[in-house]
């Protein structure tokens, strides 16, 4: 078979949220050419595979790409997110990225190859295969290859359960839940993360009685209070008050457990059961109304991970619970972020390869856009990596401290560069910096909050080293 050869400045592997945010900055700040390759049929990454009722965990206002607003910047008037800024659905996001890709391709500077698998060596041999025709394309890359698969997001529909099931047991991914006949004897939701939360909330909001739900919870989790991270001037005091108080908590804490207790007491963190100390923290956001609805579920099983599901019993790592053959199991056990992305130390910039990662806590799209801007405006690799220190992905509560230590280091370095300060203030994905810089001299209460945050950041950074030691 003949191999086609094409040339480009940047080869971006992945057209998910990270790849599109990176490409958007390259597109608008340069005249560079790009080739974008993805295994999906269209842009949007895991949003193409997500369950139909999923929404962003965070407000739409700071997700997507810099050049294109996401949503209408309005607040929800009903539901469990009432009074807070809207959160886009998976359908919203797929449409958003499709419109953006059409603009990219129409420019003539971007070539897009969906249903294609990169099979090169990430060094100098850059090739991809069409998953439909098998045709191979060789790519000559003048500048960089961008590997967005490092933060490869997993959803249950693409990752089957790891536990065994007896013949006749009905187990479905969350995607199938709205399309199947209701279970006659109830549901078993498997997984304690945000996907499991979404499954339980969907069942409850659609009329399922709490007693008909059994929730397998291998680990309890801390959740962030969504009300504390709202954009917009009307939420300035709540959001910046939370930021300031968190810095003060870190600065004055005597132990990591002291931090968790004070974060909960201040309403920054939430948990499902105050008698159980959470051992998981993945940064998921939750509203108080969501939490109160979840409190109605009493059949919570805390016996570790499922080993096997029989027709009459569920075998877990720490025990066995009875069940029956008429229950429907809803699998929510896939880890959203692959384990290697939580543990390795891959630099963002390495030779001709860029590996986008978080450079700000829980801001994947801002991070990708910022990395692209740094790529374009700084010369040395050491300088780029110094500005783009990877913020580790969390798994346990103590990882929240590690994230803040890395985040504070990055913010300090960015604050020393006038160009980066200006870019951040203008970035749509960084609404909080713009909000802070728009504060007027006569807004004394807001200035006081900013000063509280600034005065605590240094002591917090120092104490983080002690807490993590």
C-alpha cells in the first residue's frame, strides 16, 4: 500500500479538550500549520463516549478553548445546581468542538484525520493509520509533536468491568441506563467516584426509591463544594473568600488531618458520611443539594472492591452481601485518569515532544492553552519546564496538599513575568485572574480578600513542605 507523506509544523495526537485547547492557541497566536489525529469519529475526545446525562463538574465559563465561549454564561434556575453557573452537557460539548474544528479546517492551516491511530515512535518517525481504510500517512514535523494521550480520560463505556460475573447477571455501563427496562428488584451502583455519584443522582431524580439502590463504595471520597468555585462578580466574595481561607488553613495547619477537618468545617469540602473518614480525593465537585439527595441512600456497602458477582451474592474484598438475579448492576468503576498519569514524572517539554499536563489544579483546558502560549513565547526548554511544572493528579486526600504546593510554585513563577500576567488576565479560561485584576480601589472588601490570600500564600507554601515531609 502506498504511503502518503504530508508536512506540518505541529502534529497533535488527540482532538479532545486538551488537544483542542492547545491547537486553539497555536491557531490564534501564530500562522503555523497543524495536523490533528484522533481515534474518535469527531473532536471532543471522551465526550463522544460519555453517558448522555453527564454534565461538566465545573461551570462552563472556564472550560473549552480561549477563543470561543462555551454556553450562555447564565445561571441554572432549577435543579440541583440552582443559582450556580450552567454546566455543559456532553451533547453541548461535542457540538462545541465540532464547530471549532470546522473553523480550523476551513482556514486551510489545519488538517484533521479522525478515525486514525498514531503508530509512530514519538521521536522522528511520525505515522498514523486510518482505522477504516488501513492507509498509512507519514508526517514530517517541522516543530513539535503534541501527545495529549498522557491524560487519557476513561469512561465506563470504553473500559469493561474488572470483576467477574456469573452467567445471567445483568451489568451495564452508565451509558445504557436511560435506554433499558427498569430493574424489578433494584439497582446496584458500582463505584464511589463522580460517575457513581452521577448514576445515583440520575436514578433518584427519575423516581427511583432510595431503598431500591445499593451503592458499592470501595472508598469514601472528599468532594469540593461547587458553590465555592463560581465565576462572576456576584460570587467574588464566596470564591475569593474560599481561596483566602484555604491558604490560611494550610498556613496554620499542624497536620494533613488538621487541614481536612478545617476544610470541611469551612464548607470547602463535603463528604457523604461524617462517620467515615474518606481515603479518596479526585477533585470532583458537588453541590449541597446533590449531597442532601445522596444522603437518602442508606444501602451503602463499604467492603472494598467487588471480586465477583454471583446470582445470589456479591463477593467483595472484605466480605459478602446477598443479592438476587433481578437486580441491575450499573458499572461506574473505570478510573477517569489512567494510573500512570498520577504517578510518573514526564516533563511537559522534552526535545521535539510536548506532553500537556495540569499546570493549574483541575484546569485541563487552561493548562493546555497556557502550555501552548509558553511554547510560542519562550526559547529554552528549561525555562519552559520551569514555568510549566506538572501539578500531580490526586488519588488520596494528601495529594490535595501536593497539588497546592505545585500550584503555588507555578503561580509564583508566572507572577514574575509581565507577559504571562497579561495573558492570564485576558484568557477566557482564567476567569479568576481577570476578576481579581478588575477590582477597583474603592471595593475595600474585595481588596481585603485579595490581601488575605496574598499574605497567606507564602506561609502556606512554607508549611506545605513541613506537612508533606
